[in-house]
C-alpha cells in the first residue's frame, strides 16, 4: 500500500477514536460504574451509625481524614443493617454524600425509606438523592440546610 493512502486512513481512525471517546456509549457507562470510590484510600473514622425505623438500612457518618493542607471531609454511606463499610468495594452506590467544612451535620430518618442530611453551613461536593438496597427497596435522601438563608462556609 502506498504511503499516500495510509496517512488519510490513519487520520480517519484517529478522528473516529476521538469522537467515539466523547460519546456516551453503554459499554463505556458500565465501565464507569465499576470505578472505586475516589476517597476510598483515605482514612475513614466512623462517627455515627443510625438504623432506619424498619431496621433494614444503616446510615453511616464518617470523617474522611485528608492531608494537612485540606479540611477533613465528611461522608455518608448507606449499607444493609449491621454490615461493615467496605471502602474497597466496587459498589459506587454506597457513598451518597461528601462535604467538608460543614457544621452541625445530622442524619435523620424521617420514615423507613427517607433519610435527611441536615446541616447549618458547609461545602457539599458530592450528593445523590437515591439509593437502592434491593430493587424493591428504594431510599430517598435529601439535604436540608437548617437555615433559610446562607449555608455556604465563609
């Protein structure tokens, strides 16, 4: 094959590879689901564990110890009742909340499948409003500032 035919083919292959990488293709989504928890390698200290009113799920509040230049973070995880937190798990669904510089953080089960994360002031970096214990057991999570006004850290 002549070089004049190979170069355009290489350019086409490179462009296709680039644009396929930008698309949201189902197989790509599945590989992202298997990524580890990004804060899993940082030391965690379980501060509080609160069981749902029906005894099915534990909400765990953990302090995430960061380096000396950053404020420690606080993460909320959901697990089956009594189960230990496995930070090396590929199950990305466990962490439902992550924040730092947060004041008066409180976990409240309003109903068996309804968890509120209350706080006065803080910087929230990660939050998801649902979690599934099993396909028939969805849990809704809400973040609720305790103040009607400003809730960001100063």
